[in-house]
């Protein structure tokens, strides 16, 4: 036991030995030192939950000895949280790990369904520290304060439900206006070595603080909150080696824009991206968070950076110096072992990296700024920038706001303002208050910007945009992470490009996409030509952060057993859940093809956000958006499919409801990387609710495949991707072999065509034994109840 004590405590003990010969006293002092060393709280909000590097270190040593090889950083943190480090089978990319995460975080749009599922479980209280963050339901319209007040009024029922459910079940509640979940986590809950799961795909943001933070669906969160080991397919590890140093206009955002261009939107699927190398130290802690955040766009399980002095400084500046001191003592645990091996390596020289801009319509279409003008002209993309938008969970740090203000100040000094509309989204109340105190808000406002509420806003489609009509072709530039078709403003003709906040600010000032601030000139108010100097700003405020308003609700100290959580049976926003039906015991016969999807189908296509967010707590109402954005291969139409029972065309959810009412189960057929994007489990709940039983595609995005399994669906992949072409929109498909459904054994599909002919082929799956039990029980939640 004594050998696990950090060096600083051993040194102190040695000094005590020199000055004392009383052995019982020394022994008592040593035990006190052990106790003091162990008692560092995970956060100021949960003083009785402690950082446990001792347990992490113990588990890592067990696994390292078993595997007999050096470990990557991500392996240390993941394997260090194994439920059974002695017996767990570990093989990258193959086995399923049973893990014990340290905490859960939920944003308000997904927390509704997660808490409804937790209520259905019948459990009295969460088993691990958990929080709810109100950031998704605030629509950007006319400005921060008024938009927030409007959201509190419109969403009162939902906020009251989440606040009361949090109080009853022991979940911390961050009120609307607190900020974006990922920024709040970075400021308060992430720390080196923690394993956190969050019901949002950009949860990996916490990797900038040396954490393993993984986006999941609500049902996964329920498992962890219920104290059940959480399953994750053992990730592969992609190493990104950084050399050189960031400088000039090149920013941390450009690192992930470059990586996205290299790996594409599915290149990280099934893997953790681990950054390392001498270039890491040139990136701020919040810059590392930016890189990890947008790692979700390459399909990665998560991303992580090794512990260093930039993280230590950030911890100290955010009031967590005790965690920083403890991390220093365990520094070897929080970096990769020398000689560890990665499944693949990407190398980026930061000295050579140039500013990038990615898009439109997909976040992996990468362009150096020097090339975007010619590329846009060649492809007919509009050059005029209508709106520049900075902030979001990806880029709303103090440093980001400072670098943008640095660019804006130069323009103001020359008598210029933005030619494009310009919006600023602070990531948290702390950031908002601090940039207001330090003058950044005034500069950004003076150049023409409008400060929005501390919330997701336009990044997730919560934007009441009125400067263009739907269908009008136009260009916007953002510092966000996603730019799928119609994501930000519900206009499929909007060409959205993603860049760093400082590049977005420069483009908003210039008003044109082909402006490259590294080489191009602006014209001052007096006619003088000038170039913008590269931005500069403090990484962290010289003064302490201004916390702003207190927006946190603690769970009651006495517990919530006497509290009630009421859901009105007539509510249009909230609906208690009914259990899904169990597997009937046989094969799935004659499933009607509901839609054969053509091309890209993200969770935005399957369950749109924007105005639909208000129904996230009401499964039946939210199901009216199921697959309304998917392209039907039969007619290249959107939300227009043939009802095979009536012969008439209708919307996808309408036809699905008609099939369900007539006892006809159905199947969806899709393309590659099906379910890319958000962690929203509604994209799995809705098909299950409306009578779907199976989704057959060429490949799945990780989170969506797991979400489908959790709800009792069958996510299957073509053993031969060319079999996708054999399926016709009016086919019926039978899934054979379910009586002997076992891990690793393919199922078979028999396809009946309307002309009487048939095709059959093999379907692969990734179910393990536990997940097969979910299917047989009808859902993971049903199975949980069976085991109680």
C-alpha cells in the first residue's frame, strides 16, 4: 500500500522520520497523510465524491501486467475503469469492455428522455454523480437576455420537470442561461484521468483536460446512473503526432479541420484519437478541448490529450488547484507509456499547418484558406458571406473570444465594421461575465456583433433566421463543429462553412468567402489599404474568472424520496414511457421496406432538431419527424414514400403509423455511416415506437448502432455491401436465424420482390450476449427491470 503514495507525500514522511523516533506516532501520521492524499473532491459541487487515482493506478498496473506491453493514455484511463480488470477480455476493436464511469452529464434535450427512462426503472436515486444542463432549448432571435427570458417562458414545463426530477433522483441541475454543457464540464467536472459519459455527441470536449469523455444515448446514461457496468466495444487507438508550434493565424481549430480532411467523417469510427508529441505543448487547454470536441465529426469514440502544464494552469485558474497538485503526483499515470503502440498514426507539423475552412454540407471537406476562393468559384458556391457566427461548444473559450476581439479591434481602429451579420455565443455564464468585464463583448458588439444567450443556439438549429428565405442560396461561416444540410437554419440551400473564430470574424468583416487574411488587404474608412495582423490574446484572464450569476441547483441534502415528479397526461411536451413489446420468439417475417435511403443519412435526417427540440420529452409527438430528411432512392424525394397498403404517397412517419395500425412491421434500408452525427437516441426510439424492427445498412455510426440495440431494434449490416442494390422500395424482407441468435454468427435475409422473385443474403451484426438479451426482452430497459 505504501508504494502507491505519491512522491511528495513520501518526501514529507521521510522528513518526519528524521525529526521523530516515535514509531506509533509516525505510523499514525503516515495514515493521516494517506487519508489527506485521498480526499480531493471531484468537484466543488460534490465534496464527498473523491478523485481516485489510487484505484486507477491499481487497475492500470493489473492490466499492463496482463497484456505485458506499454499502454497508450486512452488505454490507461479506459482499462483503469474496468469493472473486472483481472478477468476482462481485452482486444482492441473486438471485445466489449464493462466499465465503471465516474460520472454522467446530460443536456436538456436528451435529459428528458434519459430521465423518463430512469423514472421507468423504478430506482430511487442515481448511483454516480450526474448533472443536467439546460442549453439546447434556447432559440437565438434578438439577443441574449430577451431570448433567455422567452425560452424560460416557452419551456417552463420542461425545465420544471428536469429540475424536479433532478432534485428527486439526486442529479445536479444547471439552469437555463448557465451555458453549454461541454463548457460547464470543462470548467467544473473534467479532470485528467476521469471517465465521463454524456448524452451529447460532443462530450469528447473534455479530452482537452486529459479526460476520457464519451458521447452516448440516454439509455446508456441510465445504465450508469443505475449502477450497472457500462459496455463499450474496446476501442482502437489512432495516434496523432503533433510537431512544431502553432503561430500566426493558425489555431487549434485548424488541427481538427486538417484531421477531419485526412480521416473523413467515418475514419475514426471505433477508435479513440490520442494526440501526442512535442507540438502538444504549444496548444492551450481550451484549444485542446476544441480539437477533441470536433473529433466527433470523424466518428471517433472520443479524443484525448496527455496531462501537461497547460492543463495544470487551467485547473488552477478554474479553482481546482488541489486536483492539479494531485495530478502532478500521478503524472506518469496521465500520459502514454514510452514505447506504446497505436493502430495507426497521423503526423501534423504545426509549423507548416495553414488556416483551414471546411464545407459546405459536410465537416470533412477541408480547404486551406488560400484555396477556398477558387474552389468556391469553380463549384458555384456563393462568395458573399451573409452571416458569421462565433462561439458554440467548440470555440467559446476566453482565448477564442480574445482572438476574435483582437481581429475586430483592428477593423474598428480603421473605421470598419462587419459587412456580414455577426453573432457571438458565449460558452458559459462564466465566459460571458468575464469577457464583458474585460471589454471583449464591447469590441465584438461595436464591430457589429450581437451577443446571444449562453446556449447552443444556431449551432443546433435553434436560430430564428429571417435575413434569407428558405430555398435561397447563400453562404454562412461558423466556428461550430457541424455543417450538415439545413442544420443551422433549416434552409437546405445554405452553404455552411466551419473555421476558427478569428477566421470567421475576419470573413464577417470582409463579407466575402475568398478573403484570406494572411495575404489579402482591406480598405479602411479613409481609403487606406491595410492587412489584418495575426490575432493575439491571453490564454486565460489575468484576473480570476468572473463567475457571473449563480445558476446551479444542488440536489437536496436530505434526499428526494418525498418529492414528486408529475407529468400531465395531456401534455404535448412530456410523456411517460410505456415498455416496448418483447421478441415473440421467432424470425421476423415479411417486414415491409418503409424507405430505402439514398446516400448520407445523419441523425439530423432521422430525427431533426431545430423546432422539433420542443418534443424531445414526448415520444409520440417527436416521432412525427422520423426520417423526414432522408432521401428516398425511389424518387429522390424527401419525406415522400409510397404506402404499399394503399398505393398512395405520404410522409415517412405517416406511412409508418399506417403500417403499425395495420399490424405490419417494417424495415429501413440505408447506406454507409448511417446515423452519423448527434447522440440523440430519439433517432432509435422513433423507429421502434412506430413499428420498425430492423435497420439494414452498409455501415453504422457507433452511437446510433448502440442506441438501436438499446431499444430492441436489430441494426444489421450487409455482409456484401453490393446487396444494397438488390433491394427494391416495395420489397418485403424476412430476417432468419433469430432462434439461434448468437454473437459473431450472421443472420440471413430473404427478400421477396413484388414480381414474385426472391433474393437472399447474409447480414452481419455486432451484438454480444448481453445485447442479445436486450433484443429478446424488447429493450435494455426491459431487461434491467427483469434483473431487479
